C-alpha cells in the first residue's frame, strides 16, 4: 500500500465517522493549477510583502503598483483550471459529505469544479468594485480598460506570484494610468480582502454557524498562518469538534489536529472521493 492509499483509507474512515464536514481550503489546493502559494511546506514566506488593504485605499502609488502587476498577472488566474483536488471536493459535496466549503482562495476554482456551497472568505478576484459608487465590474472588463488607457506593454521577465500578481519593476508600475469606474470615474478595487483588511462579519458568521452544525473541520492546503482561516480551527477546538489537516508541510494547527495527512491534496482527495462516492 502506498502512502496516498494509506492516507486515503484513514480519511475515508474519518469521514464515515464524521459525515457532515466543513472544509477550509487555502492556496496549496490551487498550487497544482499553476497558482503559486505564499508559503512553502516549512511555512517560510516565499515572496515580497503583499499589498496591505490600508495602503491600497490611501495611496495612489500603491494602487498603481497593484493594477500594473495585476494587468500582467490576471491571465494566470483567469486561465487556470481546477485540478483533481477541486473536483474531488465537489464530488464529496454532491455525495453529501461537505456541508460548507470555506475557501481562502480568491481564484473561484472550487465553483468551476462544481462545488455549490462555497464561501469565498477573502472575496473573488474575478470582480472589481468601485470605491465611490460601489458598482461591481467584471475583472475582464477592467482588463480592457487597462489596455485602452495604457498603449504600451512590458516585455521583460515576469515572475508569477500568488493572487494574480506578477513581479515587475517599480519604474514600469509607475507608468500605469489607473483604470477608473466607467460610471463615475471612481477608484477601482478588486473584490478581495487584502492582507490587513477584515472579512465582513456576516460572512464569518455564516461559516461559524455551519461549523456549529458540522461533525468536524477538514483543512486542505493552508498553512493557517493567517488568523482569518486559523480562527475556524480554534472555534472547532472550543466546540470539541475534531480538526483534520491535509498538508505535506507545517501548519499553525498541527498541535490541535486529530489527524494530519501529508499526501498532496490532489491524489489523496481524488482517491478518497472515489472510495466514498
Ligand atoms: P499559504 O501560502 O500560507 O500556504 C500554502 C500551504 O499549502 C502550505 O502550508 C503548503 O505546505 C501547502 N501545500 C502546498 N502544496 C500542497 C498540496 N499539493 N496539497 C496540500 N497542501 C499543499 O496559503 P494560505 O494558508 O491559503 O494563506 C495565504 C493567503 O493567500 C490566503 O489568505 C489566500 O487568500 C491567499 N492566496 C490565495 C491564492 C489563490 O486564490 N489560489 C493563492 C495564494 C494566496
């Protein structure tokens, strides 16, 4: 028996005993779809500091940097496709085992794989809001605005970063003419919660309510270093509900897990769904 098989048998047995799961996913589940994570398996931060919510709201140069990097980085997320881990969770939901899927990812790959009961905890990158009139624009529309207002392109090296971001030089970012709301010319912000921002209370309450009804919490592909995800592990512990981790690396909740499975999410969840559904 290989280690994926062993982990999958353990997870199947756990799900049979705890049939109503809340699942929490993080960047690791989308790594096989070509979207990089922030931290590696040891929990070490891999990239430069991400944009902070307050800086985005207050500083035009920060917004310029964000939109320049997103102009070249958006196609990576837009064109990413779900991998076997996303499909397996959709299959487990259809089979009745997943009560709610909370994702910290903003890439919408769970919905594209067929999951229906999903909370996008940190929002979704395929939508953009006007900070003045609150109108919602499709991200692809904003890509057109970026192209129309900037009659140049950057052909230098582009390193892909998490969250639809790429690394490009500062002087290139400064050339960007910002996209503006087509209706009121207001500033635009992706419909995501940046680092340092807070998740809307009602969104958290929906997740907490579901956790109270569930038998257990299954966390897949998250280092759980961000409090916004980690709080669900703490709440599960307070409620006396077991926490299961699927992660080949270290997480902040390792010491509270009933079960820690270190096989990669794709093969492990695919085999688990195959056995259970
Ligand atoms: P993280 O970058 O802190 O941690 C990623 C984790 O994934 C690591 O613990 C790593 O060991 C694990 N991992 C890597 N490959 C895996 C695999 N095949 N199977 C299972 N686990 C694997 O990610 P995080 O905890 O989600 O926190 C970072 C924040 O960044 C989140 O708030 C999220 O919103 C955001 N983010 C989103 C995306 C996305 O939408 N795809 C991508 C990067 C970051």
